[in-house]
């Protein structure tokens, strides 16, 4: 499924990010331009298109200010394959750690799942009809395979493989009366038979685990055993399960049968190459100031291993070969102990855009608590509403919570908006614990309530370091 980016003009992209992320306008503007440039590149002549590479971005700022969320929301906005990886998990060849190419394989896996989900929407009705018929055949053993099926679509949608249904023949076993089939079909659709046990064939996933030693690190790899597949878990076994579970098993098999796997791989690889986003977190942890030896050698080696991926190389995955030349890389780090110029020059050149994110103050914390669609207060109100407890925060209480979060960040480590999660959990700990006994009640969170729960802890600096 193609993604229409025409409506995603930079202003609209920033406005959409504003719905979830407070502040950080410079970072939002940078990623909006990067996304829009992908559309502009598609409109270029073929001979020029391949020459235009993404302008990768480094986001600089302390933890909890929105670096990861900006990249994640951007990918979700344009429905692009997205993975978040930590640079510290990778090591150069010769050290224990993950191979840097695995980040591209992870991205391809995400893209395959996305494409499968999109293609499944087109064959959902057909799969449901097939599963319903199979369930009827399990409930009524005398029903001939393929008899009394729902009408089959004249043609399969593009991108789908639809094996023909087995036709009913004159020699088929006699079917039950039509009235019986209709009654069972109605009961099945009404959910009256969900607990009835039926016997279905399920894949026997038991088998020996295989680990492959690749270089100096263990990598998770899928091996195509070909005709030996049945030897390692490809067999079927009969199992009695309720109708609700049988429907899930059969639905998964039908969807897998109807979707064209080659088409999925083709679309997924294209999606990765043209729209993929890799968020490379903690890049500052592999920035070495010098090469005195020890860990610094490994850190610089990681940068040199990452460099070909960012510059553009081919990575083999089980779905095909991925060209990384046009994948957008967004790196991020606090850079407390180092600076972007400590990265090797070649890698610096591949991240031409650098944006420093702002520290969050009490005004930002208040907005985080109340304004975004996924605001913290909204989340807690919804959670307690499931227990029929109405939670209400006064404006003064929200102000006080914001001040306390900013104060703790100043006096201890600055962990940005994550401080609010700690404070909110401590504030509502007793209320969440006792919520089942408070069914039907309304609870108002006031400034006095906030001070009663938090003020003493914040005043005790030693206690603050442990609890907040």
C-alpha cells in the first residue's frame, strides 16, 4: 500500500507532533523537513533521485525531553517502518555484542509485519467466510467439504494469492439438511457455540532449538531447512480446543494462505528502502575522545561498523537484500561527557543536521500533565475509571506537581519528563491500591493532598534520591 505524503506539509507535521509532544520546536521542524524531503525526492528525475540522500539528524539533549518520542511519532505519522536501537548494544567485530547489520534486519521484520497487516485487511472477509465454513465442517462432520460455502469473490485483489476452494462434487458425502446447517451457522455467528470443543490440526512447534555462532557473537537467524521442515516442527497434530480458539488458529492459517508471501517481501523491502527510519540512541556513549586503548578501541570500532550502514550498503535479510542508502537515521544522545565532534569525522559528515533540545521547566511539565492526547493525568483518570472511580485534579494541584517535578530535577539528576511518572505513581499509590473498594466514588486531588503525599519526601534530600 502506497503512502500519500502530499498532505504532510511541514506545518501539518509539526502540528501533529504538537498533539503528543510538548515544546522542542527546533527538533520538530528538523524532522518535518526530513520527512518532506522524502516526498520531494520521489518527484525528481530518476537520474537525480538516487543522488539525493537523507540528511540524517543528531538530537542532543538530556533524557526525558522527547528525543525518542519525536522519532517514533514521526514514523507513526507517515506509517514508516521504525526501529529504536541502542548504540551501546553493538560492538566492532572481535568483541562480544550484536552485529550492526542486525538493526537493518530488525527494520525489515517490522516492515514485513506492517505490509502483512495492510494486505490482510483486503482479504479479511474472504478469510472469515472460509473459517466459518471450516468450523461448520468441524461441528457437522457429515457436511461435505466446500458445500454450502459463501459466494467466492470473482477475482483476488492485487497482492494476494487465493488458492481455489475445493469444489463440491456429485460423489461427495450427503450433507445434513439445509435447515440444520443454517441453524448452526446462525448460532455460530451469534456466539452461542464459543465454548464447544472441536478437534483441529495445529502445527507441532516442538523441536530442537538451533543456535548459530556467527563471527564473535550469537545472532538470531532463521534457517530454511527446505524438505527437512517437517522434521523440525512442521508436522501437524490434532488438538481439542474451544470454538473461540479454533477460530483464531484457522484464521491465522487462512490469512497466511491467502496473502502472497513474495508480494509481501517485495513491498516490505521497498518500504524499508524508501521510508525506513532507524533511531540510533545513546550515540554519545560510543563517542571516544581519543584512542588510548581499552574500551575506546571498541567504541571507535562501533562507529566504523555503523558508518557503511549509514553511508549506504546492502544488507542481506531473509526477505531479500536491503539497500540502506536512503534509510533515514536519527541519532540521539545526552552528550554530557562528550560532544558530537568526538565522533569520527566520517560519521559526523553523515549526520549534517544537529539539533539541541531544550530542558523542561515547570511550565512544560504542566503542559505534559494536561495538554497532549496521551497526557499523564488523562491516562490515570482513564485507568481509575475502569474501577468506576472518578479522579479530578484541581489546577492548583497540577501547578504544585509541576513545581515539585522541576525542583527534584534541579536538586538531583535531571531525567526530564520521566520524573513526572515517578511522582504521579507515588502520589496515587494508595488510591490505586484501594480503588476496588472506592467504586462509585469521586476523588479530588488538591494541593493539600499533593503536599501530604510528597512534600516531606522532597524536603528530605537523602530520601528524595532513593524514592524520587
